[in-house]
C-alpha cells in the first residue's frame, strides 16, 4: 500500500498530512483492517482506520460505498459508530475499494471483554446497549440501494454449490423452511451484530463496526445473530455470553423496537447458526480453490462441525447430550511410538512446531502475524488430535459423528463457562 497515495486521498478531509504507523490489524477474513496516524505539518495527529478489500479479492461492486453510507446514516441518527472520512467503491486509491474512519478507542477482542476485570461494568450493560442500538438502527429509513436477500433461498443456493453435504445443515434448513415466523416490515439490518464487531470500553459500547453485510431484512435477524452460540466465545449466557435472551428482547422493545417473540428469536438464532456454518464452508473453499491461500481461512473450515453441533443442540438436545457423554477423549499429545519413519514421530514434530509458534513466534510478533501464528498453532493441534483418533466409525449415529469431529477440532467447545 502506498502511503503517499493514502495521504493524498485524505487531503480533502484533513489537509496536508503524512502517514505514520501503518499496521495491519489481526482478524478480518473477508476484509483487511489497517491502523495508522495522519500527522499534520504542525504535529497534529489524527488516529485512523482503513478498511479495504484484500487485493485480488474484490467485493461486490459498490458494496464498500454502501457500507460507508450506512455508517454515515447511523451516525447522523446518533448511534454509536465511527466517523467515515473518505470512501471509494473503486480500486483507485489503495489498490482496492476501501474507506477510512476515525479510530475509536476501546477493545474488540471478545474473550477479553467477557473475562477481564476491567470490563466488569461493561458486561453489566452491553446486552441492554446492544438492544438499544438495534432498535435505533431498525428505526432508520431503508435506502433503496440496500440488497434485500431472501434468507432461506440464499442458503439453499449456497449449500447446493458444495460437493460435500452436511446432513445436519440439510436438516436445519428443512426445519427452518417448515416453520417460518410471520414476515415483518423490512428494516436496515447490520448483518453482523456481535462481540468482535463491538468496540467496548470499561463503561460499555463505544461503536459498532464491520458493516459489510448491511442489508434490508427482518429486524429479528440482528437479534438472533447476537445470540448465536459461536459469538458467546465459550461463555454459557445465551445473549453474546453476557445475558439472557429475555433481557435482549426487553431492551429492544423498551427502546422502540418491534415486539419480537421468543419463538421468532429462536428461529433466527437457528438461521444464524446455519448461516455461519455456510460462511465457514465458503471461506475454506476460498483457500482450497487457490483464490486466496490463507491459514486463517483454512482453519475456519474446521469450525463447520461447531455449527453442526450448535444446530443439534437446538434441533435434538437430548441426542446431543448423549453424544457428548460418549465423545472420544483425545488430547493430541505426542506419542513416541509407533515410529515407522523414525523419530521424531509425526506427533512429536507437530508438538515441536506448535511449541515454536507459541513460545517464540507469537511473543516476538504483533498484529496479523501474531494472530496467524496462533491460528497455525491451533491448526496443528487439530492435526495432532486427528492422528490420535484416527477414522470416525461411519456406523455411529449422526450426533456421535459430529461429536467426534468436534472432539478433534475443538474439544473445549463442549463445556461453556458460566458467565463471569
């Protein structure tokens, strides 16, 4: 990325500036996020963030400009979002479409928000604040250029494009199609309202970010997505690991939102779980196809079994509970034997590389490289546990097969922690 081009683009908003500290931030499998400072001739410093399509992976034409307009409309309504300074829907400034926003101070890493003592007060208010934010967003006028996808038809089309079919996903889709809730008037839907996309301070919500999935749709979609188990990050509380579904619905109604029923919320929570599973499959396919080779995208593919498990918890909780009790207990610990190719064995080599990544690479790096080192170490753990378990017997039931895959991919997923 050319810092001079970036400085020139910012001239209309900030005047003459130079760029300092341009750093790729961790996370973001579909779009890149960069942090930097714009420094004026007298030393004034503006803290900024650039979001852009990864080079070689353009988004839908106009999507970035649409995202910028949605953020601007939310900000004009007094909602907690960053201020957009410039945006472009064409790859003419930094190689791809992108936008620049003022940087909002705070934490986005969900595990810290859910566990660190400094966010104890925030955890007490975030469910209410999320409900209030959703109500304010859903009260905005719906722009005519927002896409309005038909949710189940879209999932059906996406699933049809994969060679390997998930029986759990097929069952979930059939269940959703057979039990649709009544339609509601379309609203502006953020599309990815969850921990990870909230900037949080000790006092609570400071900004909602990552608007790439904004669209027109059912207001319960944002609330259901907020409750998807994947976004609880190992904590048991249903609403983002922070509180109850009832608390979220009450806050949304009190702020002027629609009277969403628990049944509607459950339907959209199931829909969101299936949707995230399909997204995991798509992201893995981007890596496997060679379109964008990425250890992060590759690892996401092994999260599909997490969504299969979460769907089983919603569709057949008793069968899931029995399968959890019978699941294989694998550790991935290195074994010195058998050693048909000599020592170190395959498991011992995996252990050595994981120790290198965790003990040397991660402490010596920051940002995207440190994040990818952690992802790579986790991927090696999956391989070690798969070597230990071996093949999954095909004669076992569906829930047992999913439980075995999950025991390999993420054994800690079975036992969520109580709310802090």
